[in-house]
């Protein structure tokens, strides 16, 4: 058996998926294991052992959802790309929509559990980590929006569910920024006066 892609492309895909360190540790462990099986093998065998370890790594770490075409295109998913959009089967058939406040609240309660930001800038949605099934397909779409546009979602949250604490937090941050700017301006004035 041989590698289906080059080592570089395989490494790039695994890095884009956020699994490179784990996969490389597995490959290195397989090299050690294979060397134990053939302790008296010469230099040529050592090269074969390394090649086999790469093949084993490729087998153990097939592409994640959204990366199936990665080797063919060799293009990293761009920032804002949503991976893993297939929702769990046990959610059954969902209604098209629910009350907007219910959908927004479900996303607000589950976003930090479901959304995983990848090193490539893409986001992966781990639907199985949601506390409950989505109340509607609209909530699923809203989660995809919230995954790639957190600020936009938070703006919507404040409008739909006032009193969530989000706006108070924003006001506190803004007051802190204004206070910091005043201190900086004071320092400039003092420095200029000297």
C-alpha cells in the first residue's frame, strides 16, 4: 500500500483540520512500534518503516466532513467556512421555524458547546454536543450564522432578548475604553507640559 496523497498535502490537511499534532504523535508511535518488531533491520528497512507509519497515519485520520476534497484541491478552508454541518439523526424531523426568541435562546445557550474554531479559521459544528435538539431548522441556520459571525449574532440577541446581560457587558467595556483613552490623553498632556 502507498500513500494516497503526498506527505505535504496530508500534513496540510491535518493542520487545517486541527489534528496535525495528534496525527504526528500517532505516526511517531507507529514508527517506534514497527522498529520494535524489526530490531535488526538495516537502513532500507528503516525507510520502509517510516513510509508504513505515514500510511497508517493516513488510514487512521481520514478527512473530516468538509475536507473530503482537500487533497484534490489542496486549498485550505477559508476563514468563515463551516464544517460538520450534518445534524444528528436522533433529532428527527424539525419544524421549519419556531418563535425567533426560542431559536435565538437555543443558539445562545449552545453556541459555546457546538462551535469549535479551527486553526485554519474555519469553524466546525459539533451538533452532538448541544444540550438539546434544535427547536427548528431556522435555529440550525442561525447557529451556522452565529458560528461565523459572533458579533452579528450578539447584536441580534440584544434586540430579541433584551436583559441578557450582553448589552450591560458592552456598556462596561465601552466605559473602560473611554477611561483608558482619558488616561492616555492625560499622559500626553503631562508629557507635553514638561
